C-alpha cells in the first residue's frame, strides 16, 4: 500500500519478554494469503468454530473468555438434566 518493501518483522512476547524475528519470505506471504481467505470464508459462514485446547492456550489473552478445556467436553444437556435430577 505504501510501495515499500518490508523484508522482516518481529514478534515480542510480553510475558516471557522474548523477541522472535520473522522473515517475510514468499512461503510465509502465500500462507498468510491462504489463511486470510480461510478466515474470510469462516466469517462469511457465520459460525464460530469450537475452541481447541493446545499448549499455546496457556499464553493466550483470550483464555479466560474462551475456556477451551471446558468447551471441549462434549456434554449433552440431557445428561446434565439427568445428573441433576438424580441427586437428592
Ligand atoms: S484460548 Fe486462545 S489459543 Fe486457545 S483456543 Fe481459545 S482463542 Fe485459541
């Protein structure tokens, strides 16, 4: 957009105070374009994908809202109601 070449960037992780240099090569640019297309398709579908707990979740700022461990448990409402009604 600004007609300048940007060959690299960096990610800085505040919690660990580590910096990761990233080279913007063709492979990364193609993967980024592909991912952007997939995200546009996902948004157009109107559906929110279920969270998938991974090690990276522990350092994610959305962990408290996303609750991937809790949301991954496939519990049916019917089971919950039966369990609640079976307790005295
Ligand atoms: S906690 Fe973060 S990384 Fe993990 S599933 Fe949720 S949004 Fe993704």
